[in-house]
């Protein structure tokens, strides 16, 4: 069996899982749902595949696909892929709850009167949509990206699972919805009874399918709602998502081929890096071929060209790729040095460039440089903006170190949700670990900036995208003192 061997890369693992899942069952579910099912199975395996592939023990430590599946509570039994009893129960309860919620929605919510075409947007967080406002802020960004798509003649639906009652749910032709397929179904002019009958029929179909393809229990909501034949696909103008859904794109990305399918790389502008027992290397990128998008929006042309090396798609390099735009205003300089960190995640502490060791050294080197630059007459103000709010998934050691610096008064911690444009404008110098995007923003706003590399094992060029890369405390001190 092919799954008893280590995969060559992510794409190889994906294709072999696809054969295992669909062996003799291709006709049971449609091609879009098959594609989505394999994405949902393969994506959770990627961190373990990446970790093991870069382990210091070398090739002998590479796990088989069966090993990776087992670690993520999948079971290969009698030639079929199943989920563990615990996960099966979890998926069944979740899908049943969504079924009941959908029925309640159809019974209570008024019909949506619309003759418009729809742009569907996924993968945004509340911060991207609202920023520090109660009103939708991302509309100007989309209107500027493509006025032919995002205009007054179409309705843009933005899916957000966690709705906040204090936030406004609409602005012009932009609407925030809990689940896009439910909204689309209510916009079809179909009776409540017909919708309920369709929902019941889809539920029974889902149950009959997972009895033959056990792992298809994962597809509950997708099969019952997204793939409903009652949705008029001709009404869908475009679909968009972000890098947060790099592994699993929504159903309509798999179903629709002849419309714009946009993918926004808001947090990437370079190849991720890892260390191994044999040196340093790039993260394996074969997953790029499996993203169901035909237009990528990136920060730099170099990253767009990298994507095109793997898959023949269009790309657009944006000046700002953050779902909101800078305002024209003068900002007073508050900080001499502003650090943008990448908070290390526990699971990457041993292999990833953004490990606990590297990220801590990145901060400590800057603090050391500030100590050398400081004087009683002109003390340097040092601020740190975390990439996002600290969580249980982040390194405890790193969080403790940052807390101690703040307690000592050596670093001022900035709210992660602060307006990044205004924050950067308030700094004299912005320093970023390679290759996080705030340095590109700073450069494009005319603020002095640099990358600082804390790991001497990585031999970067002196300049990337017009930004200096510094590697020692002495280099940083000299850079700070130059105009």
C-alpha cells in the first residue's frame, strides 16, 4: 500500500491520500466535494510532516502516511480511511447542530430580496474587517482592488463565524454573514418548506455516504449546505480568501472554474525557513499547486514569481495588502525604535526559523543595542508590537521574557490590534525579523527600517526588496546612528 511509505512532499502525500479515500468510491460524491475532503484530511498532517522532514535524525526518521494519519486520529482499516470514534462523534454532533441551526434559520429569518450578483469573501478576522471601529472598514480596500467586481451592482458577503452584536453588519453593498451558503439559500426565492425538505434530504445523503466512505463524516456542513443544488451558481461573481485558508479552501473554490478566485497573501512575502541537522533550507512548497485559486494578491513581485514557478496563475503585487488603507495624516514621532515580532509557536520551537530561541535572541539583541545607544540626556524609547495577541499556542518562555522586559520598563508593549500604518508613522526606526511584512509597509511609508537576523546559520543577502538585513548588534548600532 502506497500510504505505508514516507511521502516525498506535501503534494505526494495529498495525492496518495486521495487514492486511499476514493478507492472504488469516486461516483459517491462529486469531484468538488472529493477535492475538499482530501484537503480537510491532508492539511492537519502538514505540521507533523514538516517537523519530521526536518528532524535532526535525517531521512530514517521520516514518517509514513499511515503514521501521520494515525497521529491525527485517522485510522486505515480494511483498506478504508476512518476517523477515530472520538472524532467521529465530534463531527457528527457538530454537523447535527449546524443542521438544527439551519432549520431554525430557514424558519425564522426573512427572505433576502436580491437580484444582485454576489462576491463571496472568506478568511477575514474581525480586526481585518472592522479595525478599531464598529463599522466595516475593508470595503475601500476591495473597491480599489477590482472596481469591476466590487461595485454597487454586486453584493459582497463576508463570512465571519463569531458575530459581535456591537458591530454593524452592513455598509452599503457589503454584508457580514455567519455562514454564506445560508444567506445564498434565502436569496433564491424558495419557500421555507422546500428549503427544509432539501436540508433533510441532504442530511440523509450525508449519512449514507459516510457509511461507505467513513472519513466523509468530515463533510457534513459542506454536503448539506454549500453543495446544495438550490443555490444558483450563476449569481456568484467571485470568491476570495486569505492565506489563513492555505490548506482548505471553501467549497465554491472547488466547484467554480470560470470566475475570479482570489487568494490574498496578507502575511507572506518570502519563503519560510527551517533548520535541519544538515544545515538550513526552505520550507517545502508543493502545496502551492493544490490551492484552488486563479489570482494571487501578494506583497512583492518576487513572491508572485515564486508562486508562478509552481502553478500557472495570475498575481498582482499590492502596495498594501492588509484590507484597509492608510489615511493621509501627520503623526507625531513617539518611539525611537519600534519592533515588530513574530511570536514563536510551541510546535515550531526546534526547527522553524521563528523558533523560541531565534525570536528571543532577536528581541534581546535589539535590547542590547539600545543599552549601548542609550544616554542619560537622550534615553531611547523602545516599543514592541506583537504580531497577534498571545495565546496558549505561543511559547511560554518567550511570553515570560517579554513580560519581564515590560516589567523592567525596558520595552513598551503595543496593542496587537493597533492601526499598523499610524503606528509605523509614529516611529523613527522600524526593525523586523526577516521577512515579516511591516518592514515593507515602513519602507513604502517612507519610515527608516531594517531586518535583523538573529541566527548566523542563515546567510542572507545584505539587501532584500530594498531593505537592509543586519546580523550583529554592532551593525544595528551603526545603522541606527546613520541618517
